[in-house]
């Protein structure tokens, strides 16, 4: 069985229908931008990977399991 969300197997199939699981992906992602963001006027579901790979685009990722009061993020600076 292959699932885009590893937790489906962990929560619904183990131990009755499966004995193990390999976590390789999950199914949640949010791409947020503001109306004044670069490329916002042309950002679409069919071109977002190309836009995110542009050298002048800054990407941030929030850690889904942060330690309280300590900000966690990964950023790729323009340049």
C-alpha cells in the first residue's frame, strides 16, 4: 500500500493490516504570498515550482514541531 500521508498507515492500518511503514512524505503544504509579492500576478498551480526556484524569491519554512518561544525556519535568501 502506498499513501501520500504516512500517518494514514500508522493510524489506520498498523497493526491489524500492516506491520511496518516507511515515512517518505506527508500531504500538507501551504504556499503563502501577499498581493505585492514578486510574481503574485502570474502565480498559478501549474507554474509555482518555476517561480519558487527563481533566484530573487525568498522561501521560508516553519518547523511544524517547534520548541516553544524559539522561532524555527529555513530561508533561502535572494542572491
